[in-house]
């Protein structure tokens, strides 16, 4: 998925999330405390919400794309029936059926491998070369899956860092405010008032860390689940191609 597009969608999602929070904040008194967690704890909260939204947008699109990829098994190319031998004649016919079924087979992991291997078989290449081609395509697809999660890995790293930045800012605010008060304090009541500012700073420090850690846990769990699903899918595609393409190719070069 295009990163610029996912970024734009994430901005929309984050803004929508804050719009809902603002409505709850002004219309539901019981929700004000929760909403203040996002509004009154500094810019790191907004940044955490945005990066979490961006990760969720990417994962939703990846899940949708995986579901679309799985539909390639329904095309019926290569056929699953027993007794089918893929030679020059049958490869040509299968390619014709493939192009009639899908505009661009290379958008699908399964159909892209089927197209390349059927082209080789249609030109009379032996099974060992077809297997070598399938292996190269499988490795390329596996690498593509790995690269597609690089951005998510970066987001998972950024989110808790934002929490720690918020913690440092909150502690700095608390300590700095308390130190300034001690320099000019004359009455014990002023010390008590200054402690209110200290507790607010500590609240910012701990709330930002809490939100960031919870967000990081959710993103990491979903990210791991999705990564495993895509790896399982690629393994399924590889097994399918081995069983229904490579093992059915005639050793034409030996005839």
C-alpha cells in the first residue's frame, strides 16, 4: 500500500478520534476524566494517537489485501484435478484461461507464479527449471513480505519512545515548577499550592507512558499476528505451486 495514502488516512482517523473525544468531553461529564488523558497531557499524546492510527490503518489494509490474495485459489489455475500433466499444449491453454480470468496475474502471488512457470512449460523447459523459477519467485515474495513490515516495525519502536519523552517532559515540568516555587516561597501554604503543579506534572509523566505502552502492546500483537498470517499464506502458495505445477510438468527436455 502506498505510504502517502496510508499516512493521509491515518490523519483522518486520528482527527476523527479526537473529534469523538471532544464531543464526549463536552456532552458526557463522566467521560471527561478519560478524555483529559488525551487532551491535557501534552503533544506526545496526540503523536501517540496518530502513530497508533497509522499502524492500524496499515494493518487493516494488509488484512484486506491478504483476503484478496486468497481469492486467487478460486480461479482454478492451475487445475487441482488429478491426472493433469502440464506440457506445452496444456500450458498455452491454461495461460489463455488465466488472462481471461484476471487482468494482471502478477498482482497475485499465486497467479504470478503460475503465469511465469506456465510460460516456461509452454516453451518446453524441463521441470527442474520450472522449480528453480518457482523457488526464486517464492524468495522474492518472502522478501517483499518482510519489507512490507519495516514501517510497522518502526512505528512499534516510535510509540513507546514517545511515551518516555512525555514522561521526561512531565517530570521536568514538575521538578522545574517546584524548584521555582521553593526559591520564592514565604509561606507553607505556597508549598502546598506548588505541590499541585508537581502532581500535575507527574500525572502527565505517567499517563503518557501508560498510553504509549498500551498502544505499543496492541500494535505489536496485531503486527505479529498479521506477519504470521502472511508467512503462512506464502507457505501455502509455495506448497500449492509445488503440488499442482512443478510435479505436473513433463520433462520435455528429456523427450
